[in-house]
C-alpha cells in the first residue's frame, strides 16, 4: 500500500505508512492478545505466590526459639520417646531455664 495522510498527520504534513493489512505491530487477529493475557496472569500469579510465601516464611511461628524444646518435640513426633518421657524431660528443661 502507498502512503496515506490522515488526521493530524495531514495537518502538519507528516505521512504514515501502512504495512500490509496487519499494521505496524503485526496484529494477528487475537492470538497475540491471548498469549499476552496468559503471560500477564502467570506473571502476576507468580508475584502473588512469591509474596504469600515470603510473608508466611517471615511470620511462621511454630518454633519456640528454644532448640532443646524443638528437638524434644521432634523426637516425640517421630516416636523416639513416649509422652511420659516428653513430660519428664520438659520439666527438667523448664528448671534449667
């Protein structure tokens, strides 16, 4: 196609060139919008998931700050010690603190 004058371009003497029927950005009738929209959803979904993960990692409060009690709870959870041994050891550790 040739040069075409339109709107403001015609007033100031600028010319615009059209390339084929798809224009300068090679718009292909919707497929590019689908991919662009999909990538935007994936990107923002990832940003939100990363933010949630970071907040949960920072505010996670399962640990007591006492490594001995954490070890004692872990040993009880995996069955290395009984509930009675847990209570006895917890009392001993409480006296030491």
